[in-house]
């Protein structure tokens, strides 16, 4: 999720409202005459998300039986897997990634093929801002198939009820609720620290609310350093959560060994190990707990910090093309339709940027509410780490992912972490 200035993305606040209120389908026919062959797709979607995407694939192959689509999940390793494949001259036909910056890097190096052929169907189904995000130097390279509201906090209804706690609306109320939850016998926070991106998401939500949108834009484009006072202030707020080790299952060591999917079920399971988790609207789609919306779990907006307006950090997963074949073109065009998006939307844990997905498609009331929150945010910004060069903001074991894991190990080291972030960012931007 990295591209040009994030201020251009404020128009994206219209995305979910359009997705939820539109009543026309504006979908293209999924059958493409005379198309045959095979398509290899590598992507970030794992677990339940992988299964849901397979259902989307099945919708395409049912209408196009002469095309075989094989999806391979590489999860958080996708940037590394793709970089290695491109360097070796054997990339997949298509890839789904979560970083516009990675798309921009590949496009700038000539590794991607433009998808300008899909501009028509995309224009029918998307607001212009999504095409802007997916474009590099006047050509369209990325189709945003999946959107996300990443400013949500999911909680276990039973744990909150037992503690007599209500969803906190402000940062001080959050910290107070955490103490009450711990006293009632349930740690407050599930932290999936084994996946560094969960930590960057937490930081970004804090930073947008504490520093404001203007500073967020400057930091996104490395126009201010990561050693700026605003960054350190946000790190200190983040440390108030990470330092509360008694409120994290297994403490810091446990958090560092817990992946995102596991952290979700620590909260959503019938016998929770934690009461809440800071993460996006895709949380229910990852859970294997079998818990029920509203009855077992619920959601609230990320708390205000100071006088911050209603704010949303959002994200999206992009489909891009390495090999230009008739089959690949047909599949990309299909993914741009409301028909394709509706298949996944009906399964939950999914917000489509496609404005022609009907409101009734979102059968989960919480999924519907998080999409509405996305569209009504006074301030919207794209996921900051996803707008960075991949070496800094999107690669496992280095850059932001690794440095924020180091911060989880020692939340008191604010100055050291800020310096490490700046050093890594400067090196990545120098190579751009």
C-alpha cells in the first residue's frame, strides 16, 4: 500500500458508502470466449481468506472451464517470494500484495505489465481514487480487490460483561478499561507480535490520532524523520500498551511468539485468553473459533487521542500482472466486477472497494458497520507502512516489521527505536 501522497486518498472515504448503498451490479460478464490456458497466482491471503478467494476463483473457472487458476499463498513472505521470482526470471502470472509501494517498485523496474485494458470495467465499478492508487506514470498496474478498515478494536462480549466494562471511546478510557479487565481475570490485549505488521498497524492508528493528518502525510513521504518529536510521542503512547505485560497473554515473550491468526482466537474463543485485539475489519474472516457476531464478539472504533476527529487508517490488497496473457487479462477483468467481489463479501471479513457491491451482500452486521465507519471517517489515511519502499515497510525480518518487534521487547527504548526506524527508512529511500 504505497504510492503517491496520501492526501489524495481522502476521497477514498466515499468508498464504503458507495459499496454499501449502491444498488446496481454493473458487473461484467464473467465468460470470456475462446480463452484457455493456466494462471499462476501468488498472494498474501492465507487460512480462511485463502478459502474465500478460492471461492472467487471457482466462480471464474465455472464460467471459463478452459482456464485453470492455481493460487499459492506466501503470506507475509510474499514481497520476498516475488522479488526472488522476478530476479530469477520466473514470476507468477498474477500476484496479490498489500503494499502499493511494492507494486510501484516492480512497475518502475519494468517487471509488471500494465492493466490498462481493464480501465473500462474498473471505471464502472470503482471511484477514481482507487485507479489513482493503482497507477504509476500514467499507466494502471494495480487492481484493488480488497479494502480494509484497520481502525477497529474487536472484543469478547463475555469478558467485557464480566468486568463491567463498556467499549472505551478515548485513550485514557482504554487504559482504565485494561486495568479493570485484568483485575477481573482476563488480560486486556491480544498482541500478534510474531507478525510485525500488526505492530505497525497499532502505531499508525496512534500516530494519526496523536500527530494529526498533516504530520502523517509528511512521515509517509519521509518529509520528516522518524526521530521527529511527534513519532516519539506516539511511541510513548504505544508503550503504555506494550509495557503492560500483565495484560498480554504470555507477556512480551508470548506476544512475540503469537501470530496474527492465533491472537484473533485468543479474543474470539469461548474461553478467551484476552479481551480485545487492535486490528482491521478482516478479523472475523480469520477466526476459526466459530463464535457469533454480537453475541460472542463485537467491535468498536479505535479510541480518540486528545481532540482527534473520527479517523480511519485503511488498507487494501492489490492484484498486479507479471505476464500478459489472454487468460490473465480475463481473470483481472473478472476480479474488477461486482460479481467477483460479492462472492467474498457474502462470506464476511471483507470490505470491497467496488462501489456496486450491494449493501445486502454484507450479511454480517459488524462487517457492514465497519465499512460504514470507513466511509464516514472525518480523516482517512492509507496504511503508512504499506506506502513505504518494500525494504522498509513490507518485508519480514527487517525494516518496520523487525524494529517494532524490537520495540515490543523493550518498550522503554523510544529514542533507540526512533533512531533505528529513521536509519532503515533513509536507507530504503536512498535505493528508490
